[in-house]
């Protein structure tokens, strides 16, 4: 049950993050690149 809830939370977070980033970038094709960049910066 907890594993499933964590899975659902992560999935929801990914969708929300993608939606927010889509509002920031000019070209929708750049969303994935921007998320990768954000992940790399946060990992430092």
C-alpha cells in the first residue's frame, strides 16, 4: 500500500513539474531538456 502511494506521488510530481516547466520554456520541445538540466543542477 505504501509503495503504491509513493509511486502515485512520484508520478503526480513528475506531471506537475513537467506542466510548470512547460509554462517557462518557449518551445514545448525543450521541456525534457530543461528538466534534465534542472535535475543536474539540483544533484550538485
